[in-house]
C-alpha cells in the first residue's frame, strides 16, 4: 500500500459531511474495518500503485459518468477533478444527459420470472462524442450504463464488446470493480447524509 | 490474454429465485492457481477462495479485491452492537432480489433464513419479491434496502423514520445502509462477469 492510505482524507466522510466528533463519526467508528477498507478500495481504484490495464484518466472519466447517472452533483464534481480538461468534462456531461434512466430494469432468464421483465434502454455514446472519447472509453461508458441501470441484462456479448474495443480481461475486472464500487460508495454517502440529517433534527 | 469470452452452450441457468446452492460460471478466464503471486494471495484474503472461479477472476486486480473483501466482512460479520446478522442478511437478500441477482440472493437468503429461523418469510420474499408482507420491522428493512438500490437512490427521511418506528437505532440503520449498499456492489459483479448455473 502507498503512503497515501493514511494521508488522504476519507472520501465517504468528506462527501457525506461526517465531521470529527459528530454522531455519524461515532457510528462509523463502530465499523472500523469497513470504514478503512471502503477508503482502501477508493485508493486502489483511483490512486493505484500500478495503473494496470485501465489508465488513471479512464478511471476518473468513467467515475464522473457513473456519478452523473446516479444524479449526485457533489460526486460528479469530486471525480471530475481527475479529468484531463474542461472539454472532456463538457463531453461527459452531455453523455450523462443522454443516458438518464431509472433502474434497476432488465430481463430474467425465460421462465416464471419473465413476468417481472422490465424493458429499458441500452446506451451507446453519441456519434459526435465518439471520436473525442475514443473506442475504449466509449465502450466503457456503454458497459457502465449496463452495470448502473440494468445489470440483469448482462450477457457475454457485453464483455466481448469491451475486449473488441481494446480492454483486456484484467482491465474489464478493474472497470467492473470501479463501477460497482461506486454503486456502493454513492449509496453509503446518500444513506449517511440522510441519516445525519435526521440526527441533527434532534433524534 | 483473453480475446474471446467463455461460452457455456446448453448450461442450466436457474430461472427462479431459490435458497438452493448454485454454481457460477465466469465469462472471462480466472487466474490459474500457478500464476498467483503473494500480492494475489493477499487480495484473496482467505486462501480457500482460490477454489472459487469468481474470486480467482476478481484476483486479476488483487488490491481492490482485498479491500472489497475486508469491507464486506466488517459490514456483515462485525456484530459488536448494531443490527443482528439475520437482518443484515435480509437487507442483502432484498437488494439482490430487487436487482435481480439470483446467485447473490440464493447465498444470502440461506444466511438470512439460517440466522433468523424464518425460512418461510425468506421464501416468500424470494417468491413474491420485495413487496412481500413479512412484518413491520422486516418490511421497513426491505423497503429501505430497495430505496437504496434504486438508481437514482430514493432513500429518504421517511425510510429512516420507518426504521426508527420499527425499533432500529442509528447504528442499526447505518448497518442497513451498508448492507444494502454493499450488495449493490456485489450484485453488479456477479450479474455481469458470469452466469449462475444449477448444480
């Protein structure tokens, strides 16, 4: 692990507004391993010791897109700080607007659960954004949309699209962890913020 | 390095939620055991996980796997105070049922049923879905887990109030939040990197 494990501020505390000595701080302290390892997960994904098969720039671009799909402006702003430039930020904002949906939807294997099938949109980046984003990020955004909104529609073809766009098997694992971790982090932040507001209300 | 996904022509995919043990087949190649370095072993956390295709696939990025696993264990196994294990597993089962992860739901329905001894209620949750009427306390935990699992998240003060009314304190509510949130991580990996299989 890198030195930043101890140096970097705790991202969930930062984004959920948990201040030292607050009731939420005490609650998080009851689950010290979860707190420490949620932070270690963030660092492993966003300050990796070795970029491996997903560049740092790709990681922040996907994270900004994923935060946008969850309509969490504070998290969009947080991850957008890792983007290459303001032009890329505008491009991603345009794709977020096109990708808006409400999940989870999707299909089940044919059978009794078919009655619960809920169709919904799949996503591809616009023709206009494709050249600037490039094939790897465009494929990653399409896949991130699947994971965020309709993961039960997953099929081997979705992973094949990533392989064909230049992602390795290891890069796909990193990308999948990144999107799925954010689904967790965003929910912890949203949940703790809501809980903190009720505590401040005198509970 | 893989250039093609792994297909399983004719494999038996479960078509209903169940508490039965299922298998899981990866669409990308797991690491071969002989390729594991110390860093991979550290990521696996428990050496026994080297027998699982799921963990051996995730071991391709060992640092995030190790941190994920330690987060998971504290959320579910740290029972010093807070929500009983059975109800953390209920939150995990509800999130998995709502997201549609048949594999995750099977594992955590078994845990929830075992720890609560309420097999019939868990089976109703699996069969009828997250609208099943269990009891006031369990309904509040399921509803909170569902609201946390929606995208965008719809969890709000009314869910906290319902959990309070059902007798949960702030730490227990934080445990519900973490258990449901964690399964939004786990469900997405399980659903999109491979496929469950019967037996």
